[in-house]
């Protein structure tokens, strides 16, 4: 039976905590386009909702525990290998039981699990307690693209559907040329709009196989199951475009069915939905294009061309 000096353990925990904190501090929303990895990024994408923020904090918290345990075990192993190597310790001890140690290595892991379980259940409660919605949208997974239906409530208040397909590399290059940051494999032809700081319920289903509706900066990830309706909710706290991908292996073009949600001012959202309900897709597209330029910090396409020079 050996004793680890307490300062050794404290030192290991301090190193682990510092590493965890460094992970936690990485990534505040510098640019409005979120949901994909950026150069030099450590950790998860910047959160845009309370749920995502809580997920990121929980991720960092668990990471600190993992790092601390790993370093502690590594430290013990190195200590044992050096201290009890054959040349220094030719006659090994025959000790088999140590009550205090056995109680400790049972109780400590239990305490660690309880410490993880409490914030974990709190997070699940937050994710699955749906606040009263301001906007309800139905996402429909298809092999291999997404449709989003904005259901109307009266004959005048018409239902409309937005069909989103991934942009080709040529289309992405064209957009980038016009000054709008456009990520490959994530940008779509028709983005869906939601108002900022409003509760959105996303009802999710599928037309064919199981897909998954995911926007990581929203903390939303839910299976799209044919013949069933699942739901996720989010309340984005700032404007911008948020990308996600189908996250359930669904077939050949699984990697090519991204989701793009643009979070805009209520006023812009109202104009866009009015245009969509009136069947004026041209006007709706103009609104989307204008807000995309605005989010990219560009006043007009002419300005963007100027910036390129
Ligand atoms: Cu899919």
C-alpha cells in the first residue's frame, strides 16, 4: 500500500482545470455565420441559444473531469512503474486488502457520477420543456434534401413550403465572389427565415427514411422519422445564418442535405412570410438576398465588388 502525496494530486487537477478552461473560453460569436468549424477553433461552435450555451458548458465541465481522471491515472501508473520497478523493489508486497482505499475508490466515482448527473438532468429538462411557441415550422426530411413547411392557421393565412437543396461548388464560388461568405457543403439555395429572440418549435418528420434535423449552435438535434412527428425548440439570441446537416446516416447523399436557418429581425421575417404567403417567391428571394448581404456586412453587391478589388 502506498500513499500519493496530496500536492501531486492537486497539481494534476490544476493542470486539468486550466486545460478545460482554455477549451471553454474558445469561440465567441465573431461572425454571424455559425455551425461549422473555423480555423484555430477549439471546442464546439459558439452557441446562439440558451440550450446550446448549457450544452457547451456541460461539455467543458465533463471534459475537465475526463482530463483530471486521465492525468491522475497516468500519474499513478508512472509513479508505480518508477517506485516499484524490479531493481528497486525485488521483493513485492503481498498486501491484498485495504478497507479505506476500497471504500474510497467506490465512493469517489459515485460522487463524480452524481456531479455529472445533476447538470445532465437539468439540461435534459431544459431541452424537453417546450416554451409557448411564437413560430411553428415543420421540417420534412427527404432523400436527399429538406423541406420546411410554415403552416397557416386560416384560409387567408396560407401554408407555404421552402425546399432547400445544397449549392454546387460553382454556385458557392459565385456567391463567395459576390462577397457573401458561403461555406461549401452547407450553403443551400433557399434558406429558411426565423425571427430573432422568438421561440421556434420545429416539428420534424420524414418522407422516406430516418434523417436527423440538427443545428448545433441552437443545441437542436432530433430524428426525422417517417410516420412520426418529433420536435425540437430554439430561441436564437442573435442574427445571422446558422448551418446544420442531416445527422442520421440516411443513404447515398446523406452528407449533401444541409440545413440553413437565417435569423432575422421580426420586421424582415414578417415581410418575408407575407411575400411567401402571397406566392411572390421573387420578392421573398430579394428579401433573403438583402439580409444575407446585411449579415455579411455588405451594403450592396456593388460594394462587395469594390471590396474584392
Ligand atoms: Cu438524411
